[in-house]
């Protein structure tokens, strides 16, 4: 398996896409919706950006098209569902750890401070 660090740092947009499918297979619109909900609307990706990221993630082996589909009444056959590969999970985990270390450094340097409340 390739070294996940070879793909770091991820762009924020790709990190959000990978996070959105880290807990469930999702199709494109569901990925956009999950990102919007998780970030309270702070992150908005266009469909063009999303599908460019999906193409890259497929090429890099971070995701695959999922064979699992919802029951027919809840599904649309035109939708493509995506899931993380084992390598994709390693990459998104490595990026989260990298970001965690950056935030720890910000705390150490007192760039971040606890608010008095």
C-alpha cells in the first residue's frame, strides 16, 4: 500500500468530501448536503468542484463506487454512491492527525486561548 502521507496535505474541499463518506456511502448531492449541514453552511462546494474531487479521489484510489444501494423506492438508478477505500480511510485519518498537530501547536504558541465564560 502507498504511504498516505504522500497525498498530504489534502485540500480542505477534498478533506470535507472524504469526511462526508467516512461514516456512510453517499451520492453526490448527499455529499454536498452532509458537508453543508456539518459545517453549518460555512463550506459550499459547487457540483463541478465536487465531481472534479470525486474523479481525483477515484483515480488516487481513495474512494470507489459502491455496489450497495438503498431499497428501490428510496433510490434513483442514475445516482452513483461512493465509499472510502481502506487507503482512503488511512489518508483521511492521516490528514486529521496532521491538522490535530497544527491545532496543538497553535495552543502551545497561545494563538488559541480558552474563552472566559
